[in-house]
C-alpha cells in the first residue's frame, strides 16, 4: 500500500430520523431528501455544494431526484455496511481531489410500508421508477429510442446527416476487419448502413451496436508494484466521471453529454490535450453516441462531429484511431460494453494488437457511457513514457 | 396501438394523475422561485423549498417538439408501427415524453407546435398525448 487516508477527510454534517412509535410519517425519496438537506444544513452547506452522491441502490436515480450533477458517484451495495463503504470510498475520493462535498443517505420504512401496503411490483417504497411513470407509457424502444431522440436533435441543431452517422459505422467496421475475434468482418459502405432496416428513425440497424456474449476483467495495483510484474504497466493518468440524469426526458440538453464535464476534467488531471490522444476508445452503443463523445471530449467543436468523422478520420490510417477493436458496433457488445474499452486501450498501449496495432501509441482514452447518455466516465491511460 | 403500460402514481405526482381524470394537464410549481418542477418532487431542486411553497397549476397544454423519433418495430414485436415518440417542451418550461398522434403525427418535426389531447385509460385516468396544432406552427 502507498499513501493513507488518515486525517484526509472529515464528516461535517449528519442527520437521522426515528420515532418511539417505530414509525415515520415520511418515506421514500421525500425522507431521503429530508435527511440530505438536514445533514447539509447541519454543516452549513446546500445542495449547490454537493459534487458527490452515494446511494446503495442507485446514486444516479437519487442524484436525478435531487437535481445535482455529481462528479463522484457510488452505488456500492454491501448490505448493512454499505454506508461505511461509502464513507471509505468518499474519503479516498476527497483525498485524491475527485470530489469536494459528498453526501451519503439511507432511508427505509418497513413498518409503515407494511401497514400502508406500500411497495411491491414496480412500486418500490420510493414510488414507481420515474421511467415507469413518465416514459414507459409512450413505448420508446429501449435501448435505441433515447439515442434516436438525441440524434434527431443533433441533426436539427447542427445539420448532422444520416450519412455522417453512417461514416462512424463504416470506419469502425474497418477496424473490425483487422480483429479476428470481431463478430462482423465484412467491410460495409455508407449505402449499406442507410439501406439497413430502420429501427427508431433516424437510427438504422447498422447505427446500432451488436448483441453478443462477452466478458472481460482488469487488475490494477500501485505504480510501484506494477514495475515488478510481468507486462509493461499501463498507468492511469487521469480519471473523471459525471452524471446529469437517469432517464432521457430528464437530460438537460440532448446534444451535450456529461462527458463535456468528465472529459476535460480527466484530460486536465492527465495533463493532456485532445491532440495528445493516440487512441480513443469511445463507447459506441450507437453511431450517435460515438459522435457525441468526439465533441464533448474536445476532438472537435460542438456540432462539428458529423464533418469530423468524414473521410475515415477515425478509421485505420486516420488521424484519430477510434474503437480499434471494432467497437460495440462490430466487435462485441454484451449489454454493458465499458470493460472492453479498457482492455483494448491497455493492449494497444502494450503493443499487443497485431494487424490493428496503432504504432507508437502512448496515450489512450477509455470513455464509458452509462444508461441513456446519463453517466460518462473518462479514463486516460498512458505508457511509462508518458509519466 | 396495444394496451398502455401505465403504472401507479408516485407519492409526489398524485395530483397530476388525478387531474387527468378531468382531462386537465397540471404541473407542480415552486412559488418561491416561480418555476415549474417536472417530474414532481417533494422539494424544489432549484431552491430546496418544500411544503406550502409547492402547488399545482393548470398548464396551457401547448408546446413545441424538442426531439422526435419514429418507431419502426418489427411485426414480430406485435405492435402497430410506425408511431412517433417525442419530447415536448411545454410553454411553461418543462419537458415531457409523449406520443404525437393524429393525422399529422408522422410529419411532425422538431419545433412543430403541438397541443395536448387525451387517451382514456382503463382506471378512469387519461394519458396526455399531443397532436400537431396548426395554429401554433413555429
Ligand atoms: Zn424553487
């Protein structure tokens, strides 16, 4: 172990609720919110100060309810000890400068829930999920629907075309051709993408990621110990996260993801600029997702993603190799693809990628996208030469 | 279209769904900052006001399309398609997901003016949908 948390962070506000009757008259989000606001008040702070949220079910859903856009998020669930784990992780985050003010919360009202017959089915003690109440009735198909909404807005605001989105699928397929384990290995053209069946207009089938089996893992240790192990170390140079909604109808701006916060923060920690990035592994659940990453991470200006991807700029031989394993669009996509971003970035930086190896790659970015453009997490990785 | 999947109201949004029984579109407002809140909450996420600072007001039912997609479902999914799903920005300043319905539904585009219309649900509530409002084409 290197470093210590000793004395690095402090608890500055607390609140709790309990009653001799064993029952409380508030429950669910209302009670959770009341606790957070009381604890903040105890500290002399407000929600505006909060940049970290811990919740043992979903920090994303709770942050959306609170209306905060945290850059530190922890939904770890270890049962009754979740809150000590949250405090431990928060202390680590604060010590490392990843967060400044973190809130953790717990509320449960089993006694009144039973008496008042709350809960069951889609109705958790927190009430129905907001998605069930405000989105499911309208039959937006998941997962492509929310991304199609974002694409529609991007096309409207910036004149982005279906052909430009298709360019991303075409360039990504060119990488897949070089990866013997890719699900798809035949080259495609822009016309092929546009001729593939419409799913949720404006997205075609070939704008959408695959559904495959897949699995991956990583091992991380201290920089010191890394030097003694078998493979060349790939160092974490920067990392940052942000989420600004859980469900698509709560996304503040469909054309700007929270990657516009996490990306620059991670790049700043890594002391790099977009120009320094040799490989971008940008979560490509859909072509529009990858396009939004290019803009939000600063590889081009907002609205210029469509023009940026023309002429194979992200294809083999292009100036920004993107999704060199063939991506979620053509390599593999079991449902949550983020692990594969990290694995490919590491292999590229170790020079292990054979025909698809990007020569001399020293800096790679693994940029994950979670839920429906909801949570972006940017990881900047580098070889020893970048230290 | 096939049966709607509409669940129970959350503790905070009861008045929204009750008003739909009278085909009234209502929104939760914070009187402290004079802004509507969507979805409804137990407090105002802008200024943290709660209790009597929150009230329900009638909405005009008018808005414009913010984003729109057309679902092309395979027949195997057992639903009539195509149909339009949109995010609509209401005049009052909140955004709702909805379906655009009516004869012009599939020609609606972003910035098209829309107004609320209602689809009855089995339990007496009504689901707010939107149709193109020729009078308010932007
Ligand atoms: Zn307010």
